[in-house]
C-alpha cells in the first residue's frame, strides 16, 4: 500500500473518530458535527476515486 493511501486512510479514521466524539458531545445537528461529516464525505470520495485516474 502506498504512502499516499496510508495517509488518506489514517486521515479518514481520524476524522471519523472526531465526528463521533463531536456528535456525542453536541448532537448530530451541531454545525461542527455537520462540517466534520462533510470533511469525512470528501475524504471518502477521494478514497473511492483513488487510483481511477
């Protein structure tokens, strides 16, 4: 597995954990949770398109 892919996967897991923590603390509709969720969506889109170029 390449360094870029490892870094991407690590970032996905970190962001997922952050989102879960924020959601437990503030609730799912909190703007910080929504923003973190959008960041996670973006990272997952990058992962899904990884290597398709």
